[in-house]
């Protein structure tokens, strides 16, 4: 029986994948050796699946160096292991070096691999296939393993994988492997390459959120012309007319960011991305029967039970669970809901925290590249003493600053049990909304900036410095609506009316 979630994930991945880049020095040569490569056959195989296939045959070391930019843009990269590149006089290997290193096969592919892994870091998705005619495949795997950080990668046969990078080793077809039957499962014919890529890419991306992200990106790609039509050059005079009327012209860019974000949100919202059917299929794909302890009681769940719970018609999770399992767990079970869907080695607290940060942190692509500006929702940490604050200065009062200006802050108190802001796994905060807790700090704008910007120190941290030379480290910015909600709650606290009335009347009114 086909796995419906994997099939759905494959369809989504197939719609997303557009371009595949090959690097093979034999691509456009008549060659009958083990490393022969037919560019025509490969390009035809991908054309039949609607993919753009770019094939490059390097001739010099400078060609290899120039490919880095191209490979960053590729959805999938396929590299030959032995790239036979001619060297000029300055690039010749040391004649006194050991014979084993005289012409290291795989030298240039390893160079490209290490650059791709470095560019991907810990958050950029990359599928890399080493597609070789070499018969020493086991040695190739060892060479790759010896040149990467094994703390970040796991090795499974001829797949070397981290959380976001996957390197697989496969063999070109030919008679060379007839005497090496153990490698025959690794042989991939040209016309099977598209399916291999789709399967391995799906293995990297088959999750509910990642599937949604891929579907959204595909929607943006497919509607590029429509987006450009809405952001037409005909609007330039109107935009410049708007900009020239602003006392702070940099605000015009902020409007463009907002308008573009709204346009993208409308496109994705109008797209029929059927996430409902994904959920039950995900449960059938991921969940095995298990017994978990929730709210002090043991609960046995399996695929069928979870599908019934998640589709039950009730806003109360405890009632949903009780209707299916006949076990009542109480109201506290709502905070433990994620444990129902735990699988593999995923840590539930890490999952909950990461998702919570996605919902209220404005800066999800860290480290921060742009200098942070002090405004509504900025969280800072004092250097001495080590205290956290959130800025509640309205955005309109955080710009057009001439000289000095006071900024308003509320203290953040570390609280595991009752937190409304999560900075990290170790730092969870509630806001002290008492009127007497309000703190003001005075800052001075640098010449011509008209706003308070952090400055990066030698340790890579961004610091705000007050007029009294007190330093505060920038931590994160909250999303605008989340930050505005904090201000509204604080203002509600300020507007409370203290009445001196009968205690008996107050108590019965409270009940």
C-alpha cells in the first residue's frame, strides 16, 4: 500500500524542483572510459520531467572557482568525483610530495563539496549527488567523511546527511561493476536520475510545515509575472511622490516591504493548498502505537486514535481525548498536546519552543545582518546588571529623532510556568506590567540617522549605548501585532479604576 503522505510530499517536491546542475569534465567529450558522461541523454531525461538541467564541463581551476555562485542557486547539485583539470605552471603539485598525493582523485569535487556545505550552514537546504564512474566507491565515501564535520552529519551506507544537507554517492552505468556485485544497487541509469533526485529531495523535506513552505514558494515562482505586473514601473512616480513627502525617506522602504509581504500572503492564501488531507496522512506515516504519560495518567495512542482525536468536533482537547479513549485527563492536557504527536528522536520541548518563536519573533533568520533599530517590540539585555527589557515606544516615536530621546521599557521576569515571551529554551519571560515598573532610558541618535541603531562589537553582538554609556545587548524583535498587544495590555492595566466599595459586594460580584 502506497504511503499517501510520502506521495503527497513527492508531488509537492516535484512541483518545487526546477533546476539541476551537473559538473562533469567528460560532459561534451567522446569518451569510452568508466567516467564517460552523455550530456545529451541526461538533458533529455530531465526535459521529459519538466526540469531545467544545466551541465558544465570545467577545463581549469578558475572554472571550478567560478561555479560556486551557480551551485548556490541550484535546487540539486550533481558532481562527478574525478574532475581531470589541467594545471598551469603555478598550480602544479609539489614534485617532492608523496606519490599518493601526486594527483588526488576527487580533489576538486571535495573542494566544491566543502564550499556547498559551508554555504548551506545549518539552515539552507541542499541535495548533492556524487555521480561517479570510479569503482573505488567505498574509498570515495571515506574521503568525503574525512573532509566534513561528522558531529553534524550521520552516515547510512552511501548517504551522508545532516539536518539540512544530504550527500549521496551513486555510480554511473557500465560494465565496470560486473565484477563488483556489491555496488550494483548504487548504479543509476540516466533516465532514472530524475526519480532518484525526487525521492532523495522528498526524504529531506517531507514534513507538514516544510511541505507548506515548498508549496508557498512554488506559488510565488509560478506567479512571478503577476507579482511584477502589480509592482509595475508605472507606479514609480507615485512611489517617489509618496517618498518625497516623508520627513524620514527610509520609511518608504518599510512600506514596500509591507506591500510586498501582503501581496505574497494574498497569493498563498488564494492558492488551494489542501493541508487538511496532509494531517491524517502524516499521522499514518509517522506514528506508531505508544503509551505516554499525560497529566499524570497513562494514555495509549495509535494512528487510528490520533486521527479520531484530531478530527473530533469539540474545542476542548480533554473532551476530544475522552470521547475517543474514555479517559479524562483534565484541562492541563492542552499544554501537553504536542506529546501526542511525538515521533523518532524529536524533543517535544524543542519543537514547541521553535514553533512558538516562529509565531512571535520577527527575526527568524539569524544571525542578524542588518543593524537592529530600537523600536516597539525590541527586547534588550543589560550588560550590568544582567536584566531583560522590552521596548514599548511606538514606532512613530522611534524615528525622526534629532539629538536625544527617552525610550519606554517594561521589565521581563524569568518565569518557566507562566511565560508570554520565549527568547530561547533557557530564557522564558513574563512581562511586569505594573505601572511602577516602567523604565525610561535616554539615547542619542547618530548624525543623520534619526533613529537609534545598535552597533556590532568585536564578539559579533549588537549593542545599544545610552547617553550615560550604559550598554544593552539587542536580543530579538517581536512581531508588530504581538508587540502592540503587549502595549494594549499595559494600557489596560493603567486604566484600572480603584473603587472603595463594600467587600461583601466585591466578593459576590467576583463569584
